[in-house]
């Protein structure tokens, strides 16, 4: 299934924002990237330790949510998409809990997830607070897998991606630097971008995403990609990126300054922040942006309209705690204000 020309080539029907959001349901989106386990341990501080000058936190509960590319998947599911993740999950307890989490959804197909002998990447956050107050993060402990992904698992990953790709409406490459997205995967996505929507999001390797449809760096990542310091004007940095990245569009997320969209024809759109700048938590907001942007483009939105919808989605999710999601009803309510 070929994309419906979101790049604005030629004449095409123009849909309202509400109509585009209605078209999210059932879109087939493939997410390629690092699926990790976000572990939250909640507790209540109740005394000082005798061993060290620290507070002792009494354990209350522990929950596991999908993080990184897993949060992108979660946002797509919340917005009504059919999701086809392709990635690696270890054969440990954290990996089992991730698989169990996703199994509750009927609109996700887990055939593209390769289980391998190794540890699942985890980010463990300990949050403490009294019963009737918001719990605050005390510390975060990250655990990466110490073993490289086995070649047999890597070959199976490529095979599954090749099987899934032809029927997809769009792709998201969500690269957090944990080894899922290699050069061969990037080449495959560059080829797919010739007639499909391919959205790229990478913490450390955006320069490799040349030829994708659109990339979505935050402001800091954009300055780094452009080899400019943050004293330069964002338009200067964005235009420089467009000059060498061979992409149809660039969307830079800028926190309380909103977003800046750069198009191949030279146009630049500065989109103001949606909602209040009294932000609760920015954790995972970039994943929400990718999900809403990709679904909008897959539903025939032009880049500007798709970016506005993504901006609305970000404005909702930053008012929630943790790696949260936004749903269609919330998105429609905000976009109609």
C-alpha cells in the first residue's frame, strides 16, 4: 500500500483536522526501534536510615510500562492504529512483562518482536511520597544489556521486517541508541521512503536518516545535527539541516517555544505551543509527537496540518505524569478550541 502523497505533490483533497484524526483508526504503522522496560517502584518515606544519611522508602508497588520505542507503540495504540513493532526483547522477566503488557491489546501484532538470550534494557525509577501527595522521583537506575544482539536474532529481525513492510501505511524509526537500528535497517527504511511515510527519531544518529520522509529532533538535537551552537537562530540551523539531509520536511520540537517546521520548498512554519507552558512532565513527549505526526501523514494530511496535530498531542501529554499517552477524544477536544 503506497502512501497518499503527504508531501504535497500535485492536487489533493484537503481534510479538516477532525477528519484526519478520524482517519487514524486502523492505519497500519510499523515501529522499528528500541523497546525497553520502564520500571516504576512506588513507596512511602518513613524514616532515616541508620546506615547512611538517606531516607528509607517503604515499598508499595511496582509497575512496568513500555519505554522508548515502546512508548511510541503505546501512543499509536491509544490513537487507534494497528501497530506492528519490529525489535528485540530479552528472554528475562522484564521482557516477559513487556510481552504480557502488549498482549492485552487486540490492535497490535507482535510477530516482528524477536526474543533473544539476553537482558531487556530497563530504566528503573524510584518514586516516593506520602499517601495523599504526588510521588516524586528519587533516583533512576538504568540497566543496558551487556551482550550484543546475536547474529541469528539480527537475521530474523531483518526477515520479519521484510515480511511486514509491504502492507504498512507508514513507518517510525525510533532509535534510542540501544542497538536495534543498524545500517541495514536504515537502508531498508530509506528505500521504503520512496513511496511511503518514514518518520525518523534518533537520540544520537539522526545524520544517518538521510532520505527519510521527515525527522523530528528536539532543539538540542537539531543544533547538534547542524553543527551549530545554540546561540544561532533556529531557522539558520533548520535550513542547514534541510540542505544536506535529503528529507521532505523537518519538524523541530522546541519545548515551551512550540515547534518549527521546515519544508523542502523553503517554507518555514513556527507553530506556537499548544495549551499552557506550565508543564507537568515532558517524559516521552517526543514519542507522542512521532505517533500523532505519522498517523496524520498516513491519513493524507500535509506536513503543516500533521505538525499542528502533533503539537496538540504534545500539549496534552506534557500535562500528565510519566510516559503517558493521548487519545482521540482528547485530541479532538483540544484541536476544536
